[in-house]
C-alpha cells in the first residue's frame, strides 16, 4: 500500500481517521449538523481501504459524535464539539496539570508561586491569555 497521506505508521489507520475527524469537530472545522466526508472520500484522500475509513467513522458514530442520516450520509451530532472539548480538558488535566501539581509540591512551590510562574511563562508568548 502506498504511504498514507500524512498518517502515522504507529497508530491504526482507522483510529487516525477517527482522531482527525474528531480534531476537526473539536476545532470547529466541522460544525454540528455538517456532513462529514464519506468513506469513499476519506479513503481516496488518505489512500486507504474504504473499509478502514468506514471503521474510523463508525468509532465516532458509536461514540455519539456522528449520526447517520439514511440515504445522505454521516453528520456531526448535536453537542459533539462540547463533549469532545470536555473530554480533552479532562485528558489535559490528567496528562499535564496533575503531574505539574505533583512536581510543584515536590519542589516546595506553593500555589501562588506556581500561578506566578505560569503567568510569567504565558506572558512570554505572543497573544498570551494570562
């Protein structure tokens, strides 16, 4: 099979298709009620088997993020973006915030000092939100 259009060899292809579509939903690129590309369109774009593309779409449908409209295709379900963002926030907290707090405690950094460090680091970035 030819190299997949920007896909990662270490992750199953169907999971990458599902992840990319979920990312587009979370980022607002695919709005609620909008039609998602068909399995054939995804298969052609990524140069993968249509069954693999269908499996990726079905992961999101099984998760309630996509809904099938008989005869016209799959569409982004109502509330899908909010559910994805809530899930990503929880993952962010588990992956980054909790270890940050644990390490700060080990170093004797109190919450006020930690917040000041975060604000200082954020202030160094263009368009800082802190």
